[in-house]
């Protein structure tokens, strides 16, 4: 940039008008072409704060113009402060003049870094409500698991013929067919019309009434229809709940809050397996209770969703900035944080709009594959979502009772072993709360996929042990549980967390719809075909095949999946502006040789040059493909604290 020349241009504009020039008047004077990083081809892998380098007078003129246009004049003094904080997030103690922060505001910003889990109750309520939505998803998925032992015989489709096996698979896959064909694609128009909360309320109804209806079906066609309707609710919910959680959460803990989707999906799976065991002694109608009991968590979801604030980013998308500010004031601990986030999000969205623009539903869908920045997010979400089906988790989640019975267990033993799988899946999801925002999404996947490959292969080989119980069954269950233990903190929480955050706001709903449709379409394919695969290949063949898929998925993740942890949703525009070939070349020529030297040859002096360059006020901040922004901010706060540059603010430890 050329600050002196820009300053002269602004002064010239002010002399030729009767008032200080507005933001639109000084736009060309203050923003040369290089002020923005190109969001189509960020070949230098730079991540830029759009407020970086703006002289204070210009920034405050922008804020005043913003407040006039958005009817936020009563928040003007607060937003002026917030904009200065957003410009230099670690230099807020040095702000002078009328916008100088008071001690309470400084303390709130310091606590945000040093005590990141201290957030308002209403944010925890939002996350809890999203968690209930996830539990609905998990329970819905596993209701058919136990019912598979009985309903095929009740509907006279329980033989070993290919026809009957495919019909059982079709009924089991119906929710995923409904999701992939209808539910996901309704998400965008529903979100546009009713918002995140309205869409979730809509989906909760479709997860309640069709589930109750499935308990009263008299033939497989009726059950198939009920489960198609259930899929509409599952699809709209799965496409919206992670976005709702991501848009309401602060960046340092966004991953932990959004990953609650998978953790509580796992809890719903566990509750579903418990319900399957609880009603198994009822008799030949037990399958009706196993399918119908999944309505239970949909009720509190319907009751709680409107107690949560609407997404501030959705309000901003609708140009309802006053409502967005009210939401942020509820979701942040202090008004200075809300003002900072409001203006920073707005500034990033302005850059996003310039490069990406807006359009109707069909245009936005086509742009998933035509706009380079969006196309890279589409590819990454496709990879991480299809990897969830390739890893083999759903052959256990959907058919664990059938798998364990094929391995020699009785029906009751198979149900109990499935309940153990559900418990392991839930318990081992907890570590991801802390690791997803520290180790990162990509690192968790690269570590856990090799472990899932060998545990599945071992489980399959254990089915060759002679006998039908005892050691044979125990070893199969052991390796299935180990597989679940590696899945739960890795490929369990990451796909929905990742897909909810990688798309720009303009394409977030349709992008998430694409991602969820990808995931659940292949879940439908798996659900239809797996009974036949199991009948033909048995457990060892099925497990061996999916062990191989895990290795293929590992390679895809290594080559196509950038890290996203601890960056704001808007800053991810710069991550996905890096061309795919640049990212792949860096992984193959830099990361892979470094990994071999460091972890195979144990050369501790091996160093890895960072891919991304994070620009801050006055100095560049380097980072690996994963991001150390939070640690840098925390270190700067603690350094100022240690050398006495805290402006009289009470020290927080």
C-alpha cells in the first residue's frame, strides 16, 4: 500500500465536499489493487486482515459510514472501539484518544485469550441444543440396527435370497436416500426463508412424527415411506446444526463446540443401542419399540431451539445488522467483543462479496464447482465426508448386530456387543473437545486413519479363529472397540465440523448441503449393499475391504485437506484461496520428506518451512499449514503481563 498517497487523496476528497468523505467515496483512494489477497488464486498463501494498514482516520470514517447505513448509530462509540481492536487484536491496550479502552474492556479481551472456556450461558445452551439435535441423528441411525433382527421376518423378507437382502438394505437406507435426494437440498431455501432456528425446528418435526409412524407399519413399503420422511428431517438438520454452532462460536473454541455434533451423535447411537437391549425381551413386536423410541430426543429439540439466539452471520446476510448485534451481545461476554466481531465479520464479508458475489440457488450450486475458492472447499468437504463412509464406521453403526451374529454371537450377545460399541464410540469422542482446536482437524485424521485400518483388518482376521464364542467373539469385539476408539476423536467429529466452516457465507448452506448429501448418499449405498457383501464375503472380507479403503482415504486427506483450526470463518477464505496444486506440492515436497526425517530417521534438527504467512499489523506472523494464531496471541498477552505493560489492569492467571 501507499499510505501517504492515499492520505492525500482522502484530504482532497474532503476539501471538495462539505463533509468527511464516506466509505464509498474513499474506497478507490485507500485500496490499491494489492490491498486484498486474491481469493481465487492466493499463490503466496497469505492470510490478510482486511483492516490491516488502514490509517486510523480512514478506519473510523468507515465505521461511521457503516453505522449510518446499518442503522447502528446508537452503537457507534462501541463499534469504533471494536473496529480498532479488530484491526490489531493484540494491541488493544495501546489504543489512545476517545476510543481508548477502559479497564473492564481490556480485562474482557485478556480473559478471552487466557480463559477461552469462559463464555456466556446462552452459548452453552446453544451448543447443548445442537447436541440434542445430534443425539436425534444418532438414535435415528441405530434404531434399525436392533430391528434388523426381527422386522425382515415380520414383513416376509428375511430369507437369504438376493432379493430379500436388497429389500432389507433398501429399508435401512431409506433415511439416507431421503437425506441425499430431498433433505439436504431443502436446507438452503429453508435457511434463507426461516433462518437457522426455523430450519432446525422444521427438521425436528420430521424426526418426530415419521419415527412414531414407523412403529405402526404393516409392511416394508410403509416402513420405507416413513423412513424416507425421516431422511428429510435428518438431512435438513445435519446440514444446518453444525453451521448454527460454527457461526455462533468464537474462533479459539469453534472446533470443540461444533464437534459436539459427532460426540452427541455417538451418544445418540449409544442411547439407541441401550433402547434396543431394553426392549428385546418384549417379544416379536420388539422391533416396533426399537424403531419408535427414536422420537424421544426430538421433543426437547423442538422446545429449546427458539430459546437460542439466531446466528449473527445469518442476520448479516439478510442485512439485519441490528439483530446481528443483539445476537452477538448475547453470545459474547462483553459488548467490546460483540462490536469487534460484528465489524470484523462485516469487513471480511465485504472482501468475500467482491470476489465471490451472490446469486440464486441454482447459480450458487454451480459455483460450488466453478469459483476456485469455493471449488477447493467443495473438494475438501467431499474428501472428508466420503472418508467417513470409506473408513467403515457405518458397517458397525448400521449392522453391528448382524456382523457380531455372523461372527458367531447369539442375538442377545450381538445386541450387548453393539451396546458396548456405542459406549466406546461416545466415551472416546470426548478427547476431541481439547485436541480438535490444538492438534487440529487434519492432524487428527492423519493419525487415526492408519490405526483404523489395522484394527479393522485385525477384527476380520480374528473371525478365522476356530469356534463360535469365547476367545473368538472376545477378540472380534476387542478390535471393533479399538477401531471405534480411534474413529471417535478423529473421523467422527471432524467431517461435519470441517464442512460447516470451510464455505464462504454466501455458499455455506448449499455447500453444507452438498457435503452432507455426499456423506449420506454413500451411506445409503453402503446400507443397501452391505447385507449382500456380508452374505457373500462374510466378516473377514468386509473388514479387509474397508481396511484398504482407510489407506486410500488417508492419501486423499494428506493431499487435499488444509488445516482450519483457530481461524475465523472469514479468514478461511485465504486458506482456500491457495491453489490445490500449490498445497499438494507443499505436502509432497516439504511435509512428507520432513516427516520421514523427523519421525523415521529421528533427526530432531529437521525443520519444516511454513506454507501460510499470517499478516498482522506491523509484522508478519508465520505459521505451519496448521495455525498457531491462538498461541501467538496468548504469548503476547502474557508477555505484556510479565513486563508490566498492562495499563493497571489486574493480572489474571
